[in-house]
């Protein structure tokens, strides 16, 4: 999905024209993968990903994951590299989705499936609960609450599901009453939150 320009941190030092990211852990550690050079698309930076996957390290082996606004696929690819069994990548932009499919083929990542459609269309189809869900939508589009509501309505959230939400620092996230905030960290103007149901 085309990523609107988001607040920069020292962690996000790649120029917008960059078309590669580095997987930082797991079986593909150090491998560089391409992403479509779409204006404003920026993968979650190395240090933020390192923090996130330190949080998730004991939950990923064998996990069923959803990368709802996949963009470059950085979060879902990192999850597969670290032992997730499957990842559904949902990406609106056709070019980004095609590039992501190519990278999955190059990595021989059998557990990755790309869905080239809007998030709300994907969530309109009932689904079994995921173990880990990544929510990192374009910052300018204010999609966090609608995504959370859609996930609940679609049946994607089960007991013990971990939900990662990346947003601008001052964005208020109204989580359902049965969710608990497990982790939270600010990096520059970005806020990382990990919830569990």
C-alpha cells in the first residue's frame, strides 16, 4: 500500500528512493530483499524491528501471523525468518504486492501469501484467529481504529493473540476492554505498542 510520509526518526535513515531492506534475524539474517520504490513507502527501521522481535521472540515459532498493511513486507518477512509458520500479507498497491510475491519466491518462503486488496475487503471475510498481527498503516490515513474494529469483527483476534500497533507518537489507540497493553516504546515521533487479548 502506498505509504504516506511518516515522521522520521534516526532509525529511519533510508531515503524514500531506497528499494532494499535487510532482514535482521532468523534463517534469512542479513539477506537483502527489494521493495517497490513507491513514494512515501518506508519499512519499519532496523532498530524498531529489533525491539519488536525481541518482544515477540518466544511467540513466533509455529505462529500464524497477519501483516495487515504490508507495504515492504518488512514485518511479515522478519516473522517468517524467525520461525512463523504462515504470514498473510495484505497490500493494496499492485506494484508493492507483486514485488513482495517475488521476494517470497526468491526466499522460497512457502508460508507467505500475498493478498492484493484493501484491508477492509480482507477483513470482510471471516477468518480463524491469528497468533500475531502487525498493524502499521500509512500514518496520514488514520486507519488504526477501523483496523482494530475490523479485526475483532472478522474473528481474527483470539485469546492470547498479540497485536502490534505502530503509529505516530501522540496517536490515541482505543483498545477493546479485554486487551492488555504488554509493551510500549517511543522512538522519536513513532510509538510502538504490543497488546494481548
